[in-house]
C-alpha cells in the first residue's frame, strides 16, 4: 500500500534514535515491515508487532532474505491488549500511522499507558498520525469521534489537542507537521519522552 522504501517518518526517527543512543526498539503496527527492516539494516534491534498474520509472514520473509534475524524479530499481536514486555524494559517505541487506525480515544489512552509502562524512564515514543487538515478528514462515513470510513478503511484523525491529551506520563519533545505520498497525506510527527 505504501511502497517498499522506508517512510519519511522512519528516516526522521532513525536520526532521533541514533542521537539518543537508542539501539533497542519495538515497532507497533509494522505492516509489511518497510520501516522495521530499515531500522534493522541500520543496527537498531527491532521487535516488529502487527495484527495481520500475512503481514508478519511477509516481514519474516524479508528478514530471511536480508539475513537480519540477529537484529529483528516479529510477533503477531493486537495492540488493544497488554503489551508483551516487562515494565521499564524498552528504550524506544515507534509507530507510523498506527494511532490513526480504527482505535477509539479510549483504546489510544490504554495503548499509550502500556507504552509508558514498558518504556524505560527517559525512553522515547515516536508516532505519526494523520491530522485534521488532511484532505480526507470529514470525507466518507463518520463512525464516531474523529473516525471516518473511506473505501472500507477507517482513519482516526488528530488535532493538536488530541495529541496533547495523550501526554499522561510523557513530555512532548516534538510535534511537527509533514506530508507523505502523492495525495498527499498530512501528518503529525510526534516525539514524546517518558517522564523520569
């Protein structure tokens, strides 16, 4: 759906992870693994989690093909459940457009609390979301909150206020706008640091 090259956000996130000496991350909602593989190729130990069995199989094939099994592993997982990691055990967390899937604000708060639980103090959560200035916002069928269905696909759109509502236990380091794709999709790039 989004191509094979790493996303704009993964390239930005890699720079942040390197600057903060973060070498061990999880990617939530890894899709077909374009970003996970990119991180692994740049010596970031990555655990790629996704809800789709076929997506995980594709990532596993890429891991094998690129001989990356020493730096990347996968797990079939639903992010609405408790994350399968110990408290204060992860240096960094990354997700590209996971937060704008068909998740309610309540689901997102629970997920954010789980991310806060597993991150080490000072750990970083980087995520991207489509925002309310995106051309598709308010198009399609309204399914509650800021969720709209287009072509069978539900997207949750974010205002700056919604991003800030997910700061419980975090300090926001960056909230910037960027564009991706030919449409283009309009997104926020968010970096939050777990409070020490």
